[in-house]
């Protein structure tokens, strides 16, 4: 069994049932990443797995960058395993910017860190921002990439190859067709 999937099962992160995602999709379950993020021991074991992926696929990385909040927490743990600096981005009304705690100067070879990628929209605007700032993006790493949208030409490496749950557009949701009540609403995976 995949190590991450085993951690997700043992950490009670897997939530089965008719799910209405915030992005408009439906599914037969979702991954509650907060159960990992709030537990430093478990988070560290997942960060170690992700650090191993980065070492294998992106050996030239100089810095990690992740979106605030959960991604930045994860990046800090991964950075510790790799001995690298990290920075975090934040989306403001006037666009994406670096959080003031660390505003790195390019050029640097970076890997963008995520936990779960569903539509890829937040990754897209972060990648656009990082490119506009002059950073060389080696790739993206995530626990899981459902990749509803194509994430440009970047190598994206996930710890899980497939989600334990399916997702559907609302009009094709088999659970809705069976009139199964929604168990989880407004979920952001």
C-alpha cells in the first residue's frame, strides 16, 4: 500500500459520503488534510515523504515556495528535511504577493509545494506570479493532484497517483441521481 494512503487511513483523514465541494464538483468522499496539518508528528512523516520526492525529481532545487496557510506549514516541515529556505505566497485584492516574512530575490530554482490540488486554479495564479518575479520553477509536488485543469508545462509529482474518491460535475453525479443526501457541504480539499 502507498505510504501516504496508509497515513491518511490511520489518521482518519478519509471522509466517505456524498460531498459537495466549494469548487462546484461533487464526490463520494474527500480528504480532510487538517487532520495531518494539525498533528506535527504525522505532518513530519508526510513531509519526509514529500522531501524524498523532491530529492529524486528536483535535485537542483534551491528554495521551496508554497501558498499560505496549509501549504506554508507543510513547506516549513519539508524545508527542514531538505535544509532549504522557504517562502510563502498570499493572494490579495491586488494580486498574489510574497508574505512579508520572506520576500526572496530571484533567480532561484524553486519547487512549488501543495498538499491537495483539485482544480489547479490557486497553483496557476501562484505559478504566474512566480514566473513574473523571475523565478525558475522546476516543478510542483503535492500529496494528490486531481488536476482538473492542466498545470501548464510543469512537472507535477504527487505522492498518490489516484484519489481514493471519485469526483463528478453536478449534472453527472451518480449520488445526486440516486437522491443520496449530501453529507459534507462546502468542502475545500
